[in-house]
């Protein structure tokens, strides 16, 4: 029922957890934007790629309550290249620890705009998050030793605008190397993928999942991860492998989650930050974590600065660059722009179709059609990335026209039909 065909034919996927996104992050027409993800995490890569895959979450775990992990934080945000979610831990009333790649966009090297991030604490289920449990972020920080190419030092901090009531978790120090012995059992928890079907599609639960996994011996880690990651360093990282059951592993969705050990006095201590894993999230392969004892001193300096007025540590600001704009991202941004501009006229539209053609590395032109009520809509959206003040921005301009369907097709005088237009 469309008047003219769009320039391309593409059906965008439904963004992950739209209800949660609507609560946690307001997306503007010009978006300053962390993996998929859903973080997370990043898009799957082929086995044997030299590019590591940032992941997190619990396959083979079980539903649990936040009372068992009181410091856990759910993080969701948006950057130019994608929307994402991660897990973190409250380490002080206004300080949340997470993965570095949840703070720095690996595609562009840009630090995520704090205004595009929301943090929920004290919750177990993502379906209905009370507004009072959601915190704004005033500053996003990446560990100065974070190397995105090698994924070493994969740690970051979010400084909250106001303190939260969640109980902070203690962090392992360099004096606690005994916590990293092979065979030691660690608790992991997150909201990401908990199972993958035969078609490779991941199921994302709303309920917090947790499991117990053992630390793997160093040489076994290095050998086990070599198929998907060639830069494993025991001084900076640890790995877990659910041997001999091979049922439990972190997975895509909520990078930055904790690996928690128990001290001899019974207190919980975070020893690892979920960083990466094999791209299919196979429990047969080890999962890799950043060692907390290597970054806890930096975290303490920031806690002292934020909570006690101590000196501000040196901040590393990477040099951002404009990444490649993918068709998938261009389609998603086009849908967001049209939803914002036309609201229910687009949200309730039928046969919504977008086709994008590349105009350059960071620019695509997308033709579009849909109909709603008595009107047919057609036009275009130009989607692009730009760099401003070392921040990668996603922008879009649109020109959309609509005409009464009956007038155009049944009146016998289509030229006499009034065509309405809107552009930005």
C-alpha cells in the first residue's frame, strides 16, 4: 500500500529490552553514545579471529535474588555505534565498577557520554524497575592501563550523581594473591544470555542469574583461550572453566559483572571482572576476567576522591575516531528518529520498511515507506557519524512526505492530492 518503493528493503530488529531502554535511557535525535550487545558486549566474531570478544552473563546458571548479590548493578546506555547493557558492582555509595569496554567504545575509542548511561541497583528483575532504583551518571572513567587492542586492564568506573543504598563489595588487593589459586570456586552473576538455541539465538532473561565456576590453571587458560584470544596474561587476567561438567559460562549481554570469592573469614570479595569469552559462549571454553587485584589501587584512589574529597587521579582520555556505520545501526537509528518525530503515526504504522544504501564509511541514506490510518508515508533518512570534542556522535536528517491513500489511488487525479511534508 506504499506509493513508491524505498531505496532499500530492510526490516530492523527490535532493540533489546525496549521497556528497559525506555526507562533507563532517553534517546535524542542526535545521539552521543557502549557493546552489544547488549555490551554489551560486542558482535560475534568468527572462531580464530585475533579480535577478542567482550562478553558476560551466565549460561547454565539459576535464578537468584539481589539479596544474594547486594552490590550488583545493572547498567544500560547508548553510544554512537550501539545501545548496550552491562553489569557492575557498587564499590562505594557513588562508585560503580564495571568493564573498561562498557565505558570506552571499542569501535571508536570514545568514552561513553555519562548522560547516556543509567544504573539500576537493588533490583533482581528487569521487567519493572522502580524509578527510585535508577541512578544518573556524572562521570565515566576508564582504567588508565586499559588496552583495547589486547583487552588488558579491562576495567572502568561510573561515578553516580547521588549515593545509593546498595552495600558496596570489597575488592581484592595485591596482597591477596592466594585468592587466585586454581580450583577456587567463584560466584558469577548477571542478567545476560542464559541459553542459546540450535539456531544460535540467545535467550535473555529478566531475572538475575548466578552460578559457581572454578578458577582454571594458568597454562590451561592460555591453551584454552588460544582459539579465540592470543593475548592472555596471568598477571592481568584469570579464567574459569566449568570442568568436568562444562555447563556454566559467562556469555554476551552484561560485561563487567563480578567474579566473587570468599575470604577465610567468610566475607565476599570481588576478584575478577567479566571481560570476554568464546563467541558462541560454549561452556567447553574458558571465560576470561580482569584481575581485580591489579586495578583495585586505582579504584581506591577514585573512591577516596569521590567520597572523601581526596586528590583526583589522572584521567586517561583516548583519542576518538569515526568508526564505520553499519547498515544495521543505520536502520536502528532511522527507526528511533522516526519514532521520535512521528510518534504513534510511525509506532502503529503498517508495513514499515527501510532500505539503506552506503554513501561513505560513516554515512548511509535510507529510503522508507509505511502506512498508518488513511495515509501513505514515504521519504528518506540520512544517518551519519561525526566527531565533536573527541566524542563520536550519531546524527540523522529526515525528509518524510505523506498523502491520503484514497485520494491518490481512487480519485482519478493523484496530482491534485495534497502531499504533506516534514523534515529536519
